[in-house]
C-alpha cells in the first residue's frame, strides 16, 4: 500500500466515522506537499476555527524517533507561525 492509498483510506474512515459518531462538522483530507503537516483536518463547528489535526503515516517498520520528531517539529512550527490556532496532541 502506498502512502497516498493509506491517506485515502484514513480519509474515508475519518469522514464516515469521525463525522458521524464523533460529531465533527466537517472532515477534510488535505495531503500533498502544501498541507503544512496536516493530512486530515476535522472541524468542530461551522466557524472552521476549531479543529483537530491528523497526520497519517504508514511505514514498513516500527516508527523511529528520527521520523516522528520531524512531524512533531512541523506541528510546532506551523502553530508558532499561527497557521494553527492551538496545539493539542492525541493518541489514536
């Protein structure tokens, strides 16, 4: 399975599961090189100002710190640049 295929599967799951059972107003699959570290954004209400960010990764091996620190760094950077309104981390 490619990374793009994995993101698409997560996007379909998120749209049907998160929007339905978790009560998100909207769920958007971002992806691509200009996603600012966001693969999926789940909006909490119709203002689109409150949201949860999901980063999708699919590796052949166990995730190493050198791989997840880069993604964490992106999250911190874009929060500092005020592209994200707040920083909240959740384990799925």
